[in-house]
């Protein structure tokens, strides 16, 4: 591409992974140059104040829905300082704050954000350390140590388990995860059926989704799994 | 008056009602023979100098020759005849048309879109009205200049009203006759019908059934006076005017709920006998406030919603009038009704509309009786004449006028004169919008004067408050309130255009106004870079503060130009922003616009944002309410798209309810929910870029439909084809 300061190519067939996205400066020049709208820049730079002001505009909606602001990602703890700053400002507006996290970050980051968060939506993907490492690429113990700290600090935590068929969706896996959560002191859990719209996002990145064609679990399966969780002693919260 | 339930022969009225529904669906068609009757009457009155008397004579002839029919199981009687144009009728209809054209029978005018004074008529009866007219007629000062006109008007209302009374009487006789040959169970019903009709020809309603029956006869009579179809007459606030009758029967312990449901179902079904113009409505409202300002919701409010859910036909257009005191239960029930995919009810911000009307000088106790006259324009039950959506004005054209200094954007060669800076354009735009508003007023006034001359409605005038009191036909401004409601179409296109020009010309200085002129002239061909840059500019609906301000300013200019103005019939002008279907037709004749819209493409519908980028419904609500919508009583619509599956659970219903109520808190005028089905989903598959805001429910998630892989989309479509 002539306009790209990094000289990155962008015309690629679906499935190819040649674009070096790490080298992309997000300057947006290719966007302007492509008059067919084939390129899209997701996201933009914003200050914590601007973001909190935008959230404040939604207060009338929160009043009716009982909702608030949820910071999600990606991983909010990767931008712990910014996340904490935004949530602090939201709280000053009287807005309820929540954070969706994998829990995979250094404890100080978690502590910084916990100080201004009303509710944590904390992912737990597997109870077996080896399988966890294999499927997510990161060790389980860091996450469980953070979770334990969080629960002991008295934070309100909802454990969330995204159920991926073939990875952690079996009744045994769910029982294992629920047992682990319960043993750490968790009280509430949501089981999330598989979200098939992920494929669409992979297409944006010109990648094939490894889970293309996988179907969400049906209602009967979900009910059985939720019953398993209840029997272990956790309250099941619908997603 | 308690009836003996024991010993009554049985008749399955529910089954017969369903069968009636099928018959109506199959047979509906305009009453074309009516025109032949009107022409006959007009021919016989060619020497009659007063138009209003000619019309009354025609109405009487139509009503006196009306074919009658009572179908088995029909306990609500009064058939709107349907006669397809075939054979001999074809010729006589054609000749009638030609003749009536020479008599100026049709003139461009906004007609109907109102309701008779149901509460008074149901409780006083038609004979009382007739006596009042007689008294007034006798009291006319025939030596005063307005004497002859008043006399003619009273005579005409009398003629028309008496004809309606005769029709009701004839139905009584007809039912009596039918009873003589009917099997016992049905004969008993027919005799009761006969008694009711004979009574209602003169007297007030005694029972809930009679109230519903009289309301129906009024609607039928008015329609037959006006045209071959429903003419947008309105059933109105049925939960209010039927309530005293309902309450009395409840207290006496004689309320027959089963029968009430059948009567309401039959009323709803019969509304569909009027073959109406496409995209028209007959509005039926529930909820709102009483004359004392209290919440008006009652048992009938719910009963009417239930009837809508049972019958599920195109008419009536159900509306919920929301106020800050409306029980959440009513709203919840209304949202649940959307599951049936019919798009009913629509939701109106009654508090906002009442506020706006009071500011226009309407008495509070009348303002609470506001009705959407079809979509959202304003009518006041029983006492108003609306001139709704008259005329529609193309605001993007006003912008082009400003941009091209009045010259045709498509004239050959390059156009260089016109505003050179954003500020100059801004000033020119305001002037053009004001000029457009004045042109709308000029046109409206002209049409009102002509309509008064050729298209009076003496029967309607007898039934709407103010006319008999003032001695003036409704089309001459006799009603208590007469409005003119011009509509500005395409405001979002104007706002988006100005926003793009502000960003690209004034701030970034990457383009000039000349570039925009050239691009419009060339329909953006060869200007792809500019088009791309425009798409990246902020637009209306994204809740960007400066764009919201611009939007409020543009909408405000339209309203301000008409504020305090009166029209030809002595009432206020109520500006609106309704698009109806005009945004498509107007778009076809509008060149490209600086917001990136190509020539011939539709312009924006009311305040709905255009463009593919979606920032979510909250952002759209926040943007659209940046303008004080109580200034737009002429009507404003807001569309929300929801998949039926998203409403399947209580949580889904609660979410939409919360969204609607928040919208009202923010000051939105009206919301209509398009519950999408398979056809829309198929379109979304073909044109995903236009359906990015379409969310469906799958696997417990609300996800953008266009992000789903094809097989998941198929599954959603399969589910959409099943009724909920």
C-alpha cells in the first residue's frame, strides 16, 4: 500500500495471516485511501474523563434498568490505571461499576481496579492446571490466587464460565470448575453457552475461526449443567 | 337489566366470530357503488346553490340505499358493503367519477383523521343531537349576512343525521325480519339486535353492548359520508368512553365478560372491512390521563389489548398513551403484544403531547383526549379537525437551494456561485427553511379555503363539538379546535450534510463548498474520496454533542418559522416531522445530498438516523431528544427494530419496556417497534451493511445478526417463521 507509513500489505485472501498487525500504527491513512470501505478501524483513543462523560449520558437508562458501566475487553487489567480512573469517575456520577476479567494479571493491578469496582464478572475456564495451560496458554494458579484474594477482600464476584464444546463443556468439566470456585469461596456462577457470532469477528481479521460451525448448547443441556452447579452449592445466575 | 342466562339456546359465538374474521379477510373491498349513488344525488341537486346541502343529500341517498347484511354470529351489526368494480358497475362507476370531477367533488385536502364526540353521543343519543340542531336552525338570524350559510349548514346536518338514524332503524327492521326465518338460538340474538337498533336510532346507549354498537354506527356513518374507505376515522379512547357502561354492569353484577370479548373482537374485525389506502391507520388508544390529570388506565385498557392479540388484523392501530403514572403492567402487556409480530401497539408520550397542546392554548381537559390521527399527528377526540400532514415539505431540497443559491444542482456545467463558507451556508439554510415553512403555510391556507368551498362534511359536523354551536361546517373551522400540521421531511439528511461540511470544510479545511457542489452535481461519481471522508464524519444519531445541537437548531428553525401562525380556519399551526411514505417518493426526485446520499435514494424518515454506522439505540434516543419534541405536535416517529425472539423471555420484554420508558423520560414523542421476521432477516443476509443494528437472540445472547455464520443465520430465520 502506497499510503501506509509502515508499508504493510492489506489485500489478502481470507485465511491468510500475513498482515503484521503489531507493526500497524493505527494512523488510519489506509482507511481514507480505500474508497470501497473494505477497511475498518475498531476503537479510538479517548481520555478517562471523556469516557466517563459518555457513560454519564446513559444514567437515565441505568435508572430504569438498574444497570451501570461494565469495563470489558480484551483484558481491562492490562490497562488497570485507565480502568480504575474511568470507574472512579463513574462512581462519582453515582453509576454502578463492573469489570469483566480473566483475572490474569499481577495482583497490584487487580487491587487498583477492585478499589473502584462494585461487581467483578470473573472468568474461570478450567479447573485442571494442565488443561488450562493447554487451552488458554496461561497458568491457572495466578488466576486462582487473584480470585481468592478478591473473594477474601469481600468483593462481589460472579464467576463466569464460557462453555466451549470440546474444551470445557462436559458435565465433568463443569462440575470440576464449580467445585474449584466453591472451594475458593465463590457463591455465584453463570454458565455461558457458546456464542456463535465469534466467527464474524474472526472474518474481520481475515482469519478462520477454529470453532466455525459449532452450535450453542441447547436449553436442556444448559439446564442439566446448571443443576450440577447448584448441587455443588453455588447459586446459578442466568447469563 | 339482567338477562336470563338459564334456558338461553346455545350458539357458539366464538367460532362464528372467527369465521366472520375469515369472511372479512376474504371479502374486503371498497364500496365502489357508493360513488354511483353520490353522482345520482349530485345530478339531482344541480340547482342547489349551497354545496353543504348537496353533500347532505348525497349522504342521505347513500345511507338510504345502503345494502344491509347481518352475518351469522354477528352481534355487532352494520356492514360496510364491498363492491368490486366489475361489469356494469365498472361503467357506471367510471361515469360517476367523470361527472363528480366536473363538480369538484375531490379537492386536495386532508380529511378524516379525527373522532366524533363519542362520550357525549353515547350518553345523549342521536335524537338529542337532532333536537339541538332543530333548535339552532329555528334560531338562525336570516337577516344577518351569515344567516343563509348557517341555515344551509343546519339543514344539511339535519338531513345527514336523520339519514343515519334511518339507517340504524332499518338495521333494526332487518334484524327483525331475519329473526322470523332464523333457527331459535340465532333468532333470539337477532331479536335482541333489533331491539337495540330501534332504541339507538333515537336514544342513548343503555348497556355496554349498546355503547359499542352506537360507536360502530357512528364510525360507519361517517365513513359512508366521506368515501369508499375508512377515511382515517378513529375509534379513539375506547377504554375511556366505554368505561362508565362497563362499570355500571360490573356493579350490578351483570357484566358478561365472554360477550364483551366477542363484541370487541367483532368491532376489531369489522374495522378491517374498510379497504383503506396503503399505510393508513384507524387508531385506538388506551391509557393516558383523565380530565383531572389522573392515570386513566382501567380494565378495558387491558381488554382492548387482549382483543388486539386475539384478532391480529391490520386495523385498528393500537396505541398506548404513556404517562409518568401509567402502571408498568400496562406497558409490559403492550410490549408482550409485540411478540405476535403485528407491530402493535405503538407507544406515545402522552405527558409530552398534553404539555405541548396546553402551550398551544388547548384546555387541559381537552388536551388529555389527544389521539394519534393515524401515525402520530395530533387530533383531539370529539372536537377537532386536523389538516394533518399537510403539506409535506422536502427539507433536503431546501438545503440544496441554499447550497446552490437557488439554481438547479443538475444544470449543465459547473456552478460556482453560492455560499463559500460554512457560516454563509448556515445562514442561507435558515432562510431557506423559513421560506419552506412559509410556502407550506401558503399552500395549506389555499387548500383549506378551497376545501371549505367544495368538501363539507355535515354529518361529521353534527357529531363533533363546536360545529353545531358555531353554526359552521367542520371544514369551515366549526370545530372547537382546528389545526394545520405541515411536515418537514428529511431533517437528518440536512443535519448530516451540515455536519460533514462543518467538519471537512470549516474545521479540517480538506475540501471546499465548491467540492461539495460539484460532488452533488456529479452524484458523487468521481468523488469517491470525498464520499469516504463524509462517511467518517459524525452524524445525527451518534450522540455527538455538537451534532445534537445542530439537529436541534435545524428542527427548531422549522418550528420557529411556524410558531404563533394561524391558518385559514382560525387555529394554530402545529409543525411536525412525519415522513409517512413520503421520504421514499421525495427521495426519488431529490438529487444527491452532501451527507453522501446518492440521487434518487430515500431521504430520512422522520428523525431516524441514516447511514450504516450504528452507535446503539440509547445514542439514537439521546440524539433525537436533543430537540424538544413537544414542539413537533404535527408528529414525530422513532423506529426501534427488535427480533421477535428477543421478546421471547420476560427479561427481553423488561429490557424493551425499560428502553421505551427511558425514551419517554428523555422526552421522545412516540416509539414504534418493528418486530422483524424472516423477510427482513433474508434482506439482512443480502445487504449486511444496512442491517448492522439488527440484533437477534441466539444461544442466550443478543447478537448482531450479520456477525453470525450462515448456518446460525438460517436457524434464526427458521425460528422467526414460527409464531411465538
